[in-house]
C-alpha cells in the first residue's frame, strides 16, 4: 500500500509537519530527523490494508481539498465575510500592538499573537494552547508543546525559523478531551484542517486555528551555519533567539542571539549573510506553496512591513480576522486598553507581504512550468512560462539551493574549517544571484518613474 513515504517524501515534497504520523491509525509512521535538515515520516512497515489517511491529510498530496475549498466551508457562512485571491476569506483587518511594554518587547513582533493565545486560554474559549517553544536541547532547539498557562504562552512568543513537527502533540489531542487552539504555518494549519475533515473527534476539539504568514521554513542546517559563522560549536548551543530587538533601528534589523549550556549569550549581527542564506535554505516543499495568508486559519498574524511601521523597532502586527468570535476578541482588547489597534484596508495588508506574494504566486507559476517533467504538486496557481531572465534567475536559485545542501554537509564534517569551506563553495552562487536581480530591479525603477 502506497503512503506518504513513497508518494511525497521520495519526491522531496514533504514539509515535515508530522500530521500524517500523528493521524496514522496504526502509528506506522514515525517522524525522524532527515540528516539534520528537517523531519520526514519513516515507514515502520505496519500500514493497514486500504488505508490512505496519511495522504488524505498531507498538504502537498494531490487530490485533497484546496485551501479555498476548506475555508469556504468554515468561513463562507460568516455574515459580512469577503474574499480576495491573495488573502482568501476575511472579515476584518487591523494594524497594532499590545499596550503592555514588557510583553511587546518579549514578542517577535507587536505581541498581539501571544496576547490573543493567552486571551483564548484566560477567557475559557480553549482549555489548552498548542504552540512552539524552546527545548533547551542542542539536538532539537524547538518543539511543539501543549500549554496550560498564559505565562507559558508569553514566554514562547518569539518565532522559530527551525523545523518542528506535530505528531506527538496531535496524538495527545486525539487521546485527551478538551478544547484546543493551535498556532502554525499555513501548511501546518491546512494539514490539521484536512485531518479534522477526516476525524470528527479532532474537528470537535480543534476550536481555534491561528496562522502565521510564512515566506519559507528553513532547515536545521540554516541555524547551525549561522552558529558556526559566529565561531561557535553548534553542538554546544542550547537556545536561539531569532528576533532580538534593538532600540533605534528598523524593525527589519533585528538581531540573532545564541545561548550555550553555561548560559553565555552570543550575538550575531551579520544580517546580510542571514538573508542571503535564508533565500536558499527553504525546504523544497516550501517552493511549491501557494498559501500566503494561512487561508484555513481563523486569524492570521504577520509583521507590518509597511514604510510607516518599519521604523518602530519594538515591532507592529498586521492581523486578518476571519470569524466574528476573533473580531470581538480583538475589539474587546482595544476597549479594555490591552491592545492598540486600528482598521487597515486589506490591500495594504497584502501589500505588506509583496515579496511573499511574488514568491508564492508569480514565481510559483514559473517554477511549476520549469518543473513540469517532475510532476510537481498540483496547485491552484497555473504554470506560466517565465521570461528569459526570470527563468535564468530561478534556475540559478535552484542550483544554489542544491549546492547549499552539499556545502552545509561539507562544513559540518570539517569542524573549525567548515565555515571557510562553505564560503568558498557558495561565493560564486551568491554573486551570480545578485547579478541576476539587476534586470528586474531596473524594470521596477523604470516603472516607478513612469508612474
């Protein structure tokens, strides 16, 4: 019997969410670390006859419901709900931050996502919240955890650019009665929604889904290389903070800090290297994702990457609410003085994520055309033949991503000299990619002048 291991993992389309393993009725699938680069399900050889549940909950398996199909069944009945191609269904959209200065400083952005999760718990909307937290272990720095207190949620407020998986937590949800809220990336939330469609018990327990806008999910190698770039041993680091806020600088200029077993803190400030590495460190499944604003989540949080908010180093949130329950909670937060929010038109929210929109719609259409012979996942976006320079740029990026994996392996195996080996292997790719951006940037400049 074919399962996700043969049809998804073998083609390198697995995002490593773990929902397939958590939902598997025979517990045949086990999530394992894929050579330090992410998680994949491992087949233990006890599939049930005629069972294809793992494929029917996979966000990258063909034949499953699309995001807008799932969302239509959940949000289409909301009075006053609207829909647009980029954001999906939406009831309202806001910009703002939490008024509590300590909570805002502790959070990755404006702090409203953490406030919202804590509010769900404190008001009894849910009994437990499932979100990502630090582990304090060097072998796996982050994990999904079931939280029962508001303080746990506020402590876990920073984002994790790191592979995590849901299998164990999902098994616990299905075994333990209660009302749950889950926060996750678009593909993780879609997988949970697909699982809930197949499992009425899970659907009853999954009360609120909270989404995060995601450009891509990076491998463990991404973090390990940044640690080594700082002259540290990745095996000795027990904690990473990806969003260290710095007074007086742009919200985009946040730092990265590392903590070792002796509680020594090291700061990484080379953000140019961070972003160059980021763009070629995506898990391959991410390059076939067309969900920008977590269309199957009840509420979506993101950074306010708009000119008037970027200068605020403490961070600012943009929010899309899809249910009246969420909308009322946000407005109650405003009235009680817990939140500072104001309405923001949906087109401005979409514009704030212009880079992600381009990646997941325009560039995805080009990538699907380029990969037609490989039978990529079927998406809502239709393949489009890219212009010459775009085709060249995408092919160069794909080659750089493959070379990046080889270079990561080489630097891990080479100890202290590894970072120099990595730099030599990748220098030409970084340079070539920058050169290929010139025609598009020039075109954008000309168009802006003509306007």
